[in-house]
C-alpha cells in the first residue's frame, strides 16, 4: 500500500525532514506533501502575483486564498495528516487545517511537546495519535503500511 | 427565516451577550448556541463524570471528547458560525472548530481585533466576513434574515 | 407537503410577486425565499457594515461575501429554485446560483423570454422546466404540491 | 504533485494556449482539460448525432445535454477550475460551471479584465483568486505545484 | 416516531388506499406521499403548462421532467419507499425510482405478486422486504414505528 | 437544544429505563429511541409478517432486514448513540450498529463493565466516551444539553 | 482523457460489441465494463456457489445479491452509463441500474427504439442523451473525449 | 477490472491465505489488504511507539487508535470487504468494521460456519453474500471480475 502523508504546521524546525528521512531509511512506500515552506514567499504570494495592496488585510487575504488552493488540494489527496505544533507561534492555520481534515475524515497524527498538551487538548482529542518526536511518527506510519507475507498490503 | 448561530471562541469577555442582546433588541429570528462557558466545568467534565485520571493528558482527553459531542452536534445544526479570537489565549480549539465548520460548508463570520489580522489570515480567508465588533456581527446577521414585503424569508 | 421555493435572479421586474400571489390565490402550501431585493442595500452591505474600502474591488468583495451567506443558506433550504433571466443585465450571479443549486441536486425552474433560449441553453439544459411566464411557474409549483384524496401529500 | 486544471469560458481568444504554454515553458506537472472549442461543432452536436429538430429550443437542448456530459465529467476530475470571462458574450454557461464547481468544492481561479469586476463580483467572491492575465494564472498554478527539496509534493 | 412513506408504482389498483387505511385503522404515526395518480393529468402536465409539442418525444420529456421535480423531492423526504409492481405495465419508472431511492439509502419495501419474483429479482434484492399484500406492508410499517413503554420511539 | 438519543444493545437488563428516568428526573430535553425490545417479536418479525421459512437462515434474514429498516432510520435521526455491551451475549449486531453510526459521524457513548475493556477496545476507541454506569451516561447527556443564561442552547 | 463506460441492459443482441468496435475503430480512449452476459451463469450464480435453494425466491435472491456486487462496483467506476432497452423483456433491473446511477450523478445515455419512447419517458428524462442506434452512442462518446490541439483532454 | 479486497476478522486460522492462493491460482486481478495479523504487535502497538501506560484501558486505547488509522484507510480503498467470524472470539471489532463498511457502501461478503447464523443474522443481512468456505469466497470474487470477450471488464 502506497500512502500519502500531508505534513502541516511548524516551518522553522526540521521535523519534516526527520520524518521523511526516517521513512526513507526503512523504505516505506509513503510520499509526502507539505505547504510551501519558504515563509516570505508564502506571505507575499498573493500580491507578488496579483498586484500590490495598500491595506495589509487584503495583502494577507490574497496570499491566504492562493495558499488555500494548495493546502486543500493536498489535504484532499492525503491518506493521513501529520500536524506539528510548537511553543513559538500561534499557528491558528495549523489548527484550521486539522479541523478541516477531521471533517473530511482524514486520520490525524499530532506532533507536539508534552508541555502543550493542555492548550492542544481538543486538537489531540480529534487525532488518532499524539506523538512527541518525529521518530514516533515514523513508527506509526510504518505500522500503517506494514507488508505481510502473502498479502498485498 | 429562523436561523441558528453557533458562537465559538473566547469565553472571558462578553461578546456573546452583546451579539445576543443586539439581535434581540431588533427582534431577529435567530437562536444562539455555544460551548459550555464555565471554564472549570468544561476542563474537568471528563473526569468529573467518568472517573479521575492520574495523567493530565488523559484527564484532558476525556474532557475534550465529551466536549466534542456537544461542539460537533451544535456546529452541525448551525446555519452560521461566529468565531471570536482575542489576544490572550492560543485558542487552537476555536481554529479547529472553524476548520471543521468550513469543511461542513457552514458560513463563518470571524470576530477579532484588527491587530490579529496577520496571524489569523488563513482563518479570515476561510470566512465570509471578518468583523471587529459584536455590533458588526449583529448587522451581518440582520442582513441574512431581512424580511421583505410579500416574501416569507 | 409544504415546500420552500427560492426565487433567484432579476430584481427590477415584479415576477416574484406574480408567482407569490399566484400561489397564494390558489392556497398552495409554499413559502418563498429570495435574495435582498434592494439593489443599493445589497451592493453596499459589506462596506456599510464592515468599513469603507478605497478599492472598488474589495468593496464589491465584502458585499458579495456577506450576500453569499444569505444566498447559500437559502438555496440549501430550498426544495425548488426558480431562476429568472431577462434581457437587460448580465446576471452572472444568477447563473452562478443555478450552477450551485444543480450541484446540490435542487430541481431548477428557469423563467425567461424565449428570445434568450440560445444564450441560456446550458442553463435550460440543467433545469427541470423552462417557463416563459410567472403563471406557468405557479402551475408547475401547483403540480408539485397537488393534494390527492386520502393521501397526505 | 500532478494536477489537472479545467479551463472554462471564453473561446474566441487565445488565453488557454497562453496558460498552457506558460505552464509548459516552466515544466509544471499540470494537464489541462477544456470544453470543445469549435463553437459550431458544439452548438450542433446534439442534432448532428441524434437527428434534426424543427424547434430551436430542442436543438439547443440536445446539444447542451451532450455537452454537459463532457463538462461535468471534466469538472469532477479537475483539481482547479480556471474560468475566463470577457466583455463580449453573456457567458451564462461559464458562470453556471463556476457555480457547479464551487458546490463540488473545486478551487476557482477567475480571469477577467478589471472592468468586469462589478458584474462579476459574486463570481469573484466565490473564487480563490481573481487574475487579469494568463501570466498571473500560470504563476498561481506554479505556486500550487512548487516542488521543494526533499519533499515529494 | 413520525415517519413518512412514499408510495411508488402501480396506479390502476387501490393498494395505496389499503395501506393508508390499514395504517390509519391502527393509528400509526405515518404520513404518506405519492406521485400524481391521475394518469392523464400526469402524462400531459408538461405541455398543458408549458405549451404544446408536435413531437411526442418532447411532450413526454416535458411532462416527465415536471413530474421528476415532485418525485425526487418526495423520495428525498421519505423515510421508507414502498414500490408496487403488477403484471400489466412495464413500469420502468417505478424501477427507476427504486434505484434512485436505493442510492439515496432509503429502505425499500417491494410489493408484488409472487409470480413476478423472477423478473423483479434485482429489485427485490435491493429491498429490505418483499411483500405480496398491502396488509403485510402495514404490518412492516407498524413494526418500524412500534411505541414501547417509557421510550419515546 | 432538543436532542435525540438512540439506545442500542443489551435488552435483558434495565439500563435503558435507568438512563431515561435519570434524564427525565433532571428534565433534560432529550427523547430516546430504541430497537424493539421484545426479543421474541423481533426474532420472528420477518416470518410472522411475510410468511414462514423452512430454512432458519432465511427466517433470520427476513427478520433482520425488517429490523434494519427500523434501526437505520433511527440511527440516522439520532444526535447521539449510546451502545450497551454486557458479558452474556455476542452482540455482534450492537457492534455493527456502532460501526454504522461512526461512519455516519454520529457521536457514540459506549456503556459496559470495565471487564470488557480489552475485547471492546476498538469499539471504545471509536467512541467519544466510555461509561460504566447509566448514571454516567445521564451526566454526559446533561452536559451536552446544558442551558446557559441568555443563550438558547 | 481516458473514460470508462458501463454498458447496462439488453443481453440478447449485439449492441455492446457494435459500440465497442465503433469506438475501437476510431481509437477512442474508452474502456468498457458490463454485467456478466451469460444469462444462465448469471441466473444461477448464487446457488452455484453458495448452495442450492428449494425456494425459487431465495435462489434468485442469492444470485441477484452476488450480481449486485459486480454491478454497483462497476457503476461506481463508470464515467458514463449507457443503458439499452428493447421490446422483449421487462428489464426492471436495467431501469433500477439507471436510477441508481442517476442518484450517483453519473451521466446516462439511453439507447432504445423510438417505439419505446412513451413507456421509457421517465428514464429518458433522467438521461443526458437518448439514442436509437449504437452508432449514435459511439459519436456521443467520441465527442466526450475529443482531443484538441495543445490541450491534454 | 482490478479490484481490491479487504480481509477483516479472525486471525488464528488460515482463511486469508486460502482466499489469496485460491484467487492467485486462477489468476484473478485482485489485490488483498488486511489488518496487521501479528496479534501481539497489534495489541501493544500504541504503547510500543508512544510510551507505556499504567492503565490497561489507555494502553488499549492508544493501540486501537493507531490500528484504526490502518483499518479505515484500507476499508476506504477496498472495493469489497470479506469478514470472517468464528466460534472462538467475540470479534466485536470485526462487526464494527462491517458496520463501518456498510455505511460507506462497500459490498460485504461474510464468511462463517453455519452454526453462527443466528447470532450473526444482522451482519448477514447487511451483506451481499454469506459464505461458509474460502473456496466460495474465491468463486464470488471470480464472478465479480469475470473477463468477457471483447469487453474490458
């Protein structure tokens, strides 16, 4: 079974590459998708393409809409969504993505330090697994795609 | 047309009563639903009913699951979801609710101070209106239910 | 059987009241819903409530979004959508509403002068009936709700 | 990520080939679908295949139904719908397609001269991006499929 | 529990009134819906309202489309669909309604003489019950709405 | 908020009346639905109505199909499903109902003695709450319908 | 664009091979699916595999259920459903398949002699095209998959 | 036609390999999926990856949630679900999977000794076929994918 994982959330740490390399090192048949990780490019994409705005609200609005085309298309295609939360940002967009994915019946794996357990309790309750390290996520993904003798997937 | 509004988000200010009273004062045919607003009751509801937990994670988990029965049932019933964000908390649960409601094709009205425009840009982009005051929300709801001569709704 | 009809389209003629009065005069159990028919109010609703815009595009955008809350809520509730097209305006919003309603599996009755048959051919092909007069629409609605002896609806 | 774009709307200008060539020149993994662009063939397809009609309405009806098989099948398959509006025609079919696609939760990119902003305001409000040139559409599509180091899509 | 039953099929015998009276005599909280049972009215409804056609195909087409507004609206509202087949007509429309209702996850009760078991085998296999008499249908409906002590429905 | 609860499972103990009376004693706006609780009537309903079968399999089949009309109709109407498991029977039908309800996005409350935790672990994992006593279920339902000052539900 | 067509209906004439060969001769990228065409095999498949029945009803029931696994799986996969009706059989199963496919939003092409127009009027009204010959069906399919210069599909 | 079968249920007998080898020996284009069959691995997967629990309930909960990611993903991908029940275990999870799959409109083939007919009657009634041996399941699958002369599937 080939599956597709969408990696939502935190962009200033290397959790994505740890998961991707971890899966690659044990040859899991998983492909990964993510939002655009270049923060500046993402923030300005709307006005860069469609013309400047004097009002910051509409600049953000244009960019977020273009970004949403990508985000929703990828979530729709995902078999599983991994969402990483950290201490440093409000990451309302990540929680938004999780809520969207839950309603689309995508299984969610949440990744965050245990210190965030209380403020993330509703997000965790909507998830199928709550991990603290990328290694744990790799093991969960590995379990999902275990190949057994004589069975295709 | 009678409509139902779900009021998600911030519980330490009186924005809900301002909207409800504002709608009531102009006799709008709108009923309002909300999460349980007593923070302590909500946080402990799982263990209060179903037995104590030694691990804080499972205490939160139990409460969040019971809370989710209420939240999702109410969002399903809502015609419109109003979500209030403020400066003081991370409110990942509110963004989760918005994402869930968007995927369920519920129209969203977001209410927050303009200072939060940038971190909430993806939430705002998923909404049909972004308001800064409860009065604006009342006027939007009023527009939705305008009764016109000779037409039922 | 009580049914709900949504009356989309042209706002500068009195076709809505002809249908409503026609149904009323034969005591049909039908309630009618419509967009806000005061063109000025509708055009400016976004900025009237949520603050002015210097750019006409964003003024229109704000208003159209608020309007869409009403429109989609009403189409969701409708059992049948009647859409009136005329010679005078481009009425892309009406065709948009029809497309939306078709995808939501709402039966459509289109009302337009026969002279518009060719440019409206795809809209007509998506409809269950194509009428030229409000009287015909009344008769179609009457047929849908015919009460027969000994049967509830 | 390979995506599929459906190019709806205006058939008398070369906007489609500009988008397709623009995407091709930067090697985007996007395939494009469109309605049949030969206007005469499309208009007469129903009667050409299924037999003549004396009444123009039924001639149009037959053709529009056959066309709709193609249109809806392609919209269902599309990841993104680009809809081009121009000054010259009423293009109710294009707005119909947009409404249909919106209800099917397809992201929409609208392409039109700024002069059409007001009459298209509801269509624009239903879209994720509003572009004025094919080049802008190419850049939006490019953003959606950006390939990042170490990530599959 | 109040339920709604849609009575599809054969119109030249009195099976509908037998079911309705049977349910009424034991005070079941069931309301019944049906197609228009006046065959002539139904056959000509399209052209009666929307204008004559020279071609019998289009006459039938217009009527069937108007009829379908009623049929689909009622099937959508039904909790259970009862479909009666007899020896005398081809009743392709009844089988069409059953197929439509099955895909909409409506439970089907089929009513036909046992002699029709073989040609109706696929219809029967799509049903939850196959009855031979209206009395049996009444008893099935009675079972569905049995009121038990201390339970609401 | 009025809600509807479906009470699935065990029929040889009085857990249903304990929940219903518990809710009634604190005036909760909840109505309850259940399968037919008379075991003999339920087992023979198919052949009692539709004629005897010599083969036990088809006798069971007929009864289970008629029963399923009731069960699925009630689950569709439920806002919350409570499922009771006990030591004494295999209750595959109850687990079937839970699986069906989960896929229909109904929140599940499971009720069983803690001794059954391991064999019911997948059922529990699909639930929003796992209770051991009817009193706990009453309290959960009470939380879901808490009426707060100035808010409708 | 590669599409999949499901060929439902009449099995005693060679209309399927005419369509398949017609499409093949002009190299259309269409694959075809059909029910099992060996009438005897289909009729007895249930009891052949799962054991004899003394009652003809259950023999038919078993076979029809096994057949339905195939039929529904193929209809789900189809992009377009072609349904052939003839004078000789009641073909309630074919009308059942059409109703099912319509509710699943599959476009339908009906194929029948014009003499059957009246009894099939509701089926025809649910279709996107009504053909009299396999050649016409080939041309419709050809139109759906027309490949245009510079466009992928 | 390539199809995918999900093999749910009993893990202590070799029914899966009998079906897989049976299909393989007649070259059926079917791939098979299954839950993880190593009982110990499955039971402890949650705590093995995500950390120990002192409470058996939460140990089971963690494992069942991780398992459910796999189970639901595979059921979603399946064209047909085969569910095996035996005398020895309560197998509530298997009945849960069947209920879930039924609501997702997956055709079910149930496999069990005839002695279990009565307790499994609701499960059997939800299925398209009830088999007693793996050989029968192979024959059913073979029928579903029969390749006929001149037809693709």
